[in-house]
C-alpha cells in the first residue's frame, strides 16, 4: 500500500490541523509532521517512494509496516476527520490498518481505526466502551489513487471515497 499524505483535523475549533505527513519531510527513520504541533512519527519498515500524487509517498506492506506517533492529546479529539491519499497494489487477505489510535490508559479503551478490507472496502471503527463501525459501499480500485476520509462528529460516523459519501 502507499500513502501520500495523512491529515488529522480536530473539530470544532476552526478545524485545526493536528497532524499532516507529506512524506517529503523525512530523514528515513522519522516522518516529520508539517502541522504546527510536531506529531513526528517513527517509521517502521515502510519505504519512501517518489511516485506520490505530489512529491513522495510511503509504501507499506499492509502487514507489519507502520509509523508510530507518540501520544498526544491533540490526536484524541471528541470529533475528528482522518483523510488519506492511498493507492493499493494488492488488497489484504483480511484487513490492513490505515490509521490505528488506541489509548490503553483509559478504562474503556477509547480508540479509532480506519481500515482497508479484502476486496477494497473501507471500514471506520470507533470504540468507547461500545464499538461502532461503518463499512463503505464503494470499494477502492487497485493501482489507482483514492482520497479517502473518515469523519466523526457525534453521533455520526461517515466515510468518503473520492469525495463521495
């Protein structure tokens, strides 16, 4: 899998950008956050490639490549939008995580996931004592760039593929 940019927005405070990776700002071991909050991430296994939408991208194997970001209150908003440019070369056997945020220090395991499933479907998952999930009706097309987003504004969870709800 490949990503171009990953952005998190918290709401409603003027839709502040709290994390943004362009993958043009990396030293090979760290990807640098171009928001003003410094949520830099440690790269584990993923490789930089030049074929992004604009500039570089990162290739993830969908199994054990990831970027780990230290805990930040900015990444634990009550409302959020996660947006990703993605091009999938092969769909996973089960599912692959685009974004996984879990806070094990909370009693109810507050978490959110944005996933790609076999066959190209997307799933958004929220957990706060009770798990809520939503699957996209529109699958991704292999070898094609897609802009995908998960939007949560309580009580509603929405998924977008190329701007379509």
